[in-house]
C-alpha cells in the first residue's frame, strides 16, 4: 500500500469514527496536508457513514481537483486558509458537533471542566455563523484560530487542527466531551473550572502522541474492523 493510500484510509477512518460518535453527520470534512500546495479531503457529496478511499480527493489550495472524480466540499476554503498560515498544522477536522455548538449559540464560553478538554482552553470563537466558503471567511477563521488547537464558530460548528489526523481527531472528541460535560453540569449548578496550574499539569501529562493514539485506537475498535 502506497503512503498516499495509507493517508487516505486514515482520513476515511477519521471521518467514519467522527460520524459514529455523532460529531460529524451528513456534513463535515477532514483533510490531511500532502505538501505546501496540496491536500487530501473528502468529497462534498460523499456519504460520511459509509466512506471509502474512493471518496477522498486531492486538491490544491485553490480547490482545483488534482486527483479524483468528485469535487471537494464548498468549505475547502476553511482548510486552505489555515494551511496557508499554520505551517505546524498537518491535518484539520471541521464538524458541527451539537454540544460545542450549543455553547456558541447562547454565547456561553467554553470552560475547562474536563482534564482532556482543558487542553483546548482557551477556546476562541469566530463571531459569525456563515459558511467558510470563500477566502475572506477562511482568513477570518484562521485569524480567530491563531495558534490554538481548536476554534468554535458561532451557531455553526467547530474546527480542530493537529500535527497529524490522529491529533486533530482526538482533539475534536476531547472538545465535544468537555462541552457535553459542561452543558450537563450547568443544568445542576456552576461547574468547576480547572485552574491555570491544574491545566498546566494536564497538558504536561495528557498532551502525548501515545495517549492520542490510544484514544484513536479506542474509537477505531468501535468501527468493527
């Protein structure tokens, strides 16, 4: 199996796992950067729940189809905009997860209430629900994201980035789990927020490729293959 085919399969597994966990539905997309000018991304019309490597296309940062027969999603701009300004980012996930989006719908800041979720704090928010389907919106999102690992988009969704698709995938799950716990705790009272010192300890302990891979393997096993 070629290296590119392995990356395509990894992207397929990422999206199928996100769909299985309800983070991605019939929309959403993920990408892997191949070079400074090219990326792998799922096609816009694909069925996320039954994705195969044939649903992965190669495009340049302008959205031109380099390899594949079906066009990329309209929001390919989201990925291109981040790749243009973040040399450290090698993979991106964009989804419309419900718990995280609930927070941005009511203007409730994402809070560090869960150890793994604290890795993504503070969480910047793009103050627009508009689709990232043009260069101007992509640049706004990239500026909002800055050097963070994730950003919310008001009443729209979220984006996570990583040095690998494993990292971007796991951070998306950490973010959504934290948002879910925050939301549920708020139904009882005011949830405890980790202190700066506690968050630093979490980062030292939990920001680990080994632990990211273990989380990936946990979700991958649920796919049944």
